[in-house]
């Protein structure tokens, strides 16, 4: 959770941000969990020309849509931003954001991105076709929608981005980072990367 203000008598509400596959929502609740107001906007993922199955996540435009939803929810609730005590973010599983060493988001894709079909096939052949089962035993994730083949695709086709890549998070973590300036990963969603050991919660 990203702390927005010091708890006080005026901070009586919580906000949840949900970056779904088809839309983004900001929902305001009171401290008893009753929904007070909502703001919502649909977004479209970008198909890259000549890249079959690609569905990139437009970081700039989609952040503006998220901000619009926040403003809309606050307006509908009739409250000031200072009335929000805390914000929580969730998002589509398997959607990832890549950052450079300075913490700048440089690339993202939606969970429906399927460009890395060839890389999935290549990875499955590793360790005499046992690599996917090894990943699954540790992470609970198969290769098809995990971060592993998508990162390999970047290495093969967008080396300019891959060479800059330093950190990977989920889209919900990106939203929390944009609000708080703190880059952290929620393990319940990060498990879908195929890179997080579910038992130890360590990166593999």
C-alpha cells in the first residue's frame, strides 16, 4: 500500500486501483468496506506492426487514464484527495513492466500478449523437454504467458530495450510505484512471472 497522507480525522476512505485486461478502475470505499464511488475507463493494447500476437501496454497513455479514473472517483464521491488514507493496486495477472537501472519504465505488455510463441517452444526443449515442468514446480507458472519467453523475445528482437532492462514488475506494482515512488513487487501477482519461487519468495 502507498501511504498518501498521515491518518487523521479527515482520512476516512480507502482507494483500490484495478488495472484489468480491458479497463482501469479506481474504487473508493469507506473504512467499513462500503463502496462509495468508482471511476472507470477502457483501454486498448497496442498491436505492433509485423509482430503477430503482440499486445503492448501503453505506459504513458494508460497512466493518464488511471489518473482520470482517480479524479472521476474523487469527484463522484465528493471528497478531497486528502480524505484517502491509503491506496492499494491490483492488476491483470501476467502483464509485466520492464524498468532501466534508474527506475524508468521502458516497456510493458498486457497479459494477452502472445508474441513469444517461438521462444516458448525453444524454452520447452531445455533439459530434454523438462524445463517447463521444473519452472512449474518452483513457481506454479507454465511458460506460455510467463515473463521468461517475453524477456527472451526482447533479447532476440528488441536488444535496445533488453540491454537497458534492470527490473521487472507487474502492472499493479507499476501503478503503486507511480503513486509512491517506491518500486516493490507483490508476490501474489509476481508468481505469474515464472521467476519467483513460491516457497522461498526469492527470485530464481
